[in-house]
DNA sequence: AGCGAGACTTAGCATTGGGCGA
DNA sequence: TCGCCCAATGCTAAGTCTCGCT
């Protein structure tokens, strides 16, 4: 596994805690709460960065790797590939290399009919060019050739069985045949008995995304429901009846009154400005100061409403639920190429006040109501077009099968386009996801070459090359995002790698006993703070000094670089390579390494799952996926501790009982008392296990306080790694993936065997 | 090359609802 | 059976990257 990424280890050993040792900093107060004090700082600090030399292996080694790589490209000496060749259909579909089975396996009428495709599969001579690789595995442009293999269906059947066995038949595991919802839920709704396995089918070529698309259009937000007239608004202490338009916007503000941001200047200013636009001229002339507005009655009214909603009877709740279900059934699905597919967001975003994240200059602005006249519908010509609500019409109906969206509109805050698209379980999303991981796996094959290249480039005579090389090093080592430029004043001030400014790093010749430490402190995506102290190689350090020379804090660190230059370069290194592939690659390879390191096959299932979560956590830390500690965190931790204490007591009791039973048995020496001892022994064991389970849970939760595992699980970790791990250690897949996740990763669950290797 | 529009993925927070213990 | 709590789901903002134009 040449893709080893030793730097990752460094972040993990300590049991994977988020590094928040920056608490004393008072920049970015906003996010400060996330980085509260942590007792293990020191410890973590040490272990986290102990591994500064992570890629310091000699240049020579890299050169050798380079040679190896070239060989790999020829496809002849790749052991791994040979090993996997016979079995892995997924490699067949997305992997760039020609495989034997390609040549024997399929007739590929599709390919034949498209002359420009011939060479991808057949002629070895083409293998030499980098270009070919891309083409071959670019899902969108190449047909899959899967079905042609003869033994395939047989294998498939076998596999499917395995999967089914692995998935413990629980109450209502989705639509596997023969399984009826056992708990009598009315929702034994007949999902298609056999889930469609799109991953076994051919893919489209030429950027066509579908041939047929039919849907019912979007669901609009309910019209404004005026508040009762006894709920009053006061201006300057005097009751004032607002026009419906002005009133609606006022209710948006009233609903947010409890939020901190209604106290923020920018928010109030933006809101007031937009609110005034909705007022009648009379209202406008009267209402000139937001501070004189009293929304409290409105606010109380809405609070009461939500209480009332909670207190509804079962029947009422059920009714609402049924209505939602009906809406889902009617609007939540579309037909794309003969298959009914779930739509992700079929409801149009309701109007409200915009709340950007972080210090957003547009917070508080009015997000206007979307009307049918704003909507562009996309569907196929020969489908039944969705109807606009009576008396309205669509802005446009188009038939563009080169895109995946069903509906779009332009949002008024940033002027960007919003879309209605399909659910992650859909073919169109799944294929793309699968392809993403295949690209990352290709990076694995050449990452050493790329690393040695950027290390070389640190010495380049050209500034732009050096900057590019250092930036790439950060992206690779620290999993930073690319960092596109952003329009100033339009969004919160956040950065990624290429947009780092001098003020975001400080250099320390020596720090905490380590040489050449770079201290990062900046706000990244969603204004989440990235804080990290990283020992780097001397050459990187010197380069950074050079880049920062004679610059102001607000100047760009990489003034000769942007994402487009970087990505163009990456594209030359490997087809399909962009900055974000490194994140995917490093995340997945880290998971795989950590799993193999942390999993102890002797341990029981909860312990193994803790290991899994720790591996997952290592990735989340690498990718800086944070969350605000849940509001009820302390309390729920306490609750758990109480449970643990109770369990301990119970255990003590059980042990005592066992002891006395033993004593008893010694005296009596009869069958009955012996049996009693056995029973007590069992009881002790049972309680011990329960205790252990609780303790594991507590550890897991504590470690997870500020770390969000979901994002990496959903977007960065090749699901086949997890599936393989489950199979290898006999862990039911439900322990790792919930229902939604299992739907999204159905392809991986179906195809990955226990020996899958990323 | 630089730019803006467009399409699509990635992200954290808010709300919901269902399971579970009292 | 009820109410609590947390996992699941829903929501939509904020990124990345490509493409076509100038």
C-alpha cells in the first residue's frame, strides 16, 4: 500500500480528540464556543504532531516510486490489480486500466457503435498516453460493460445472498423480498420488491444524463397565513395594523427574536432595509426605526402555536403525517429512464430572512417567496409536463438532458441558482459518487510520484511553481480545501488553501520542542475555524518565509496561484485530478489504515464499533469536521454516568449473590445449588457486558463532543471500505449505516467483498 | 488569461419522530 | 402509557469545478 499517509497517524494515537489548544486566542470570537477548554490538550498536542517527518523519506525513494508508477501505467506489473482482477466488477467499470475481462468479456455493441471509443478498451498501445486513462474511467462518457460477462449473474446471486445474510433481518429492513414489516406498521408499502441495481447497468456516454424524465414539479411554500387581529404589532408603543405584505415580513423577524442574530447590527440593518421595501408608503413614513418596533406579541403567538402543535392529539398528528406522506408520494418521486427515483428536495424554499453563516454581510436580508413564474422546469419532451398551479405559469419549460436537475430558480440574495435534484440513492447521484471514489483510488496509484514531484518543485527557480508546490503540500498533508477566490463583501470572509493570507499563518522556527512549526488560524467553509500547529519540512518553512516577505497581513500568501492554475497542473499529473480528490483520497486511505490498526478481532461487537468510530473520527479531525457541542451534552453525559454507576452497583450485587451461591453450593453439594451458581455466573457476565457497553458508549460520546462524523461518512469515505470491514469482522451493516445511508450506499453494500481494498 | 454563470458536492444546524425507560 | 432524548432527517448555505465567452 504505497498510499500510506503517515501524517495521519499523528492525529490519531491519542484517541482522536479534536485539537482545541488555541482557546486563548481571541480572534473569531464567534466560533469560540466550539473550541472550549480541553484537558487533554497537551497530550494531544504531542501526539498529534509527533510525526513531522511524515513524508520525509528520501527523494530517491520517490524517484524509484516514479519508475514503479510508470510500470503500473502499463498495466503489466500491478499486483494488486491482478489480484483483484477476476472478481471486481467495480474496477471494471471505473478503473482506468484495461483488464483481461474487458477483452474477453463483453461484446460491447455500444462501444462498437461509437468509433472514438474503441481504443479505450482494446488497444494496448493507447495505454501509454495519460489521456486515455481518463477517458476510460470517466463514467459519464463511457458505457459500462458489465452485463456481458457470463458468470456474472451467478456471482451476483451469491453475493446478494451474502449481503442479505449480513444484514440481520430487522423489523423493516427495506424491501428485501419475503420480508414483510413484522411490526404491523401500516407502511408495509410495497417498495419495488427487487431494488434496481443500476450499478450493474451500462452508463450513458457523451454527457447525456437521461433519456426520459417525468415529474410533477415542485411543491410551493404555503401562502402567508395572516396572524389573528388580536395579535398586535406596536410601533413606538402604539398599536399599528400592518399591511399583509409588511406583516408577513415582520413575522419572519418575530419568529427569530430569540436568536442572537436579531441583535446583530448587520442583521437588523439588512432586515429593516428589506422590510421597508414591503411596506406601504404610509407604513414607510411611520416606521423609521427598528428599535421602536415591538414584535413581542407576535413572538409569543408563534411560541404558543408551536406549543399547540406539540400538544396535538394523536389523530391530528396522524392526519398531518398522512398529508405529508401523500405529498411525498405525489411530488417526491420522478421517473427517470423507466425507474421511479426519489427526489431530494421537492419543496421550494419558503420565504424568510437570510441567515448566512459566520459574519455574513447579507444576514437578515429578505429571502423572497418563489412563485411559479420564477421556476424553470426541466423534463423530457415526451413526458407529461408538470402543471403550474391554476392561474400561473412557469418561467420556462426546457428539455436539457445534459443536466440532472428537475427544477431550478434564481435566488435573490446572492443571485445564484437553486435546484431540485434527485436523492443520493438515485442512479444519477450514485454513479457520480462511485466515480469519485474510483478517481481517488487512481490517485492512490500515483500519489507518491506526485509527492516527489511537488517536493522537487519546492526548489524551483520560479516563484509560481514553488507556491504551487507548497500549496499542494498543504492540500495533501492537511486536507485543506482548494480555496477559490470569493467576491468581497458578498459573503463571509473565509478562505481555503489558495486564498490563504499572510495573516492566517505564523511561522515558528522552534515551538514546543519542534522545529519549523507553522501555526494556521483561519476560518474555512461555513466559517468553521481551522487551527493547527504543524511542523513542516525546512524547505517548506523557508519557502513560506519567502512568500511572506514584504507583505502586509491582508496580502495573499500565494500571490502567484489560484485554484484554476492549481487544478490545471493537477490535471496534467493525473487525469481527473483536482484539489478535492486529495481530501477524498486521504480521508479514505486514513479510514482504511485506521481500521486495520485499531480493530481487534478478539473484541466484541461494541468494542469493534468503537474502533470504527475512532477511525471515522480520525478522518473527521483530518478534515476539520466540527460541530457545536450539543446543547444538552453535559446533561446527557451525566445521565449516562448515572446509568453506569447504577450498573456498577448492580454488578456488585450480582457478584455478591454469586459468591453466596458458591458458598452455598460448597456446603450443600447438590445439583440444584450448582445450577444456581451457574445462573448467577451468567447474570454477572451479562451485567458486566452491559456495563462495558455503557462505558464504551460514554467514551465514544465524550470523544465525539465537538466532532461531526456524519460529513466524512457521507462524503469522503469510500463506503466499500466500511462494507468490507463489516463483512470481515461480522458486524451487521446497520451498526455502521442507518437506513438512509444504506440506501445511498446500496451499490457498495452490494458489491464490496470482505477483501475490498481501497 | 480572466470572468461569470451554471451545475453539482459538501456542510453544519434545526427540527422531527420514534424508541425506550420510568 | 407517557415524556424524554437522541438519532435521523430536513433544510439550505457554502463550497468546488467546468465551461463558454471575451
